[in-house]
C-alpha cells in the first residue's frame, strides 16, 4: 500500500494487466486484483507483477471519462479507510492469497 502513485492515469488494461504511469513518467505493471465499492466510492486493488515488490496498491477511482473510457486513480490518504478496504479484499480473497 504505497504512496508513490499520485493521481495516475490508467494507461492500459489487457488480460487483467494494468499499466500505470507514476508522477515521474515511469510505467509500472500490475495485475488487477479487485474493484471494491465501499462507502459510496470505488477502489481498485492492484497487485504488482514485479515479484520483488510485495505491496498491494489500493487506489480510489477518481474519474471515468465516458467519451474516452479513461479511468484516473488517486491515492488514499486516510490510513483507516485504506486498512478497511484491505480487510475487505483479504476477506474476499482468503482462498487465493496467503495473507500473513
């Protein structure tokens, strides 16, 4: 659950692989883990494809442009909210992942 991605634009989604561009213009690939609707907002749970990076990223879906189909994701500043969403993800995917 990293803070390094701020207001990224979703670049691509192909076969569950999502490429994000960070604030430095670097692209990072993630596997789409889940979309969680919670307290009136949607949150994307992203799992890094880089096996060395074990942090799951949870980002708020900020906007969806009906004309272009682009989605913009933003950071979650509230640690309590972030943990609540992560707990929902863990509950929904307990059989798929080994949460320590």
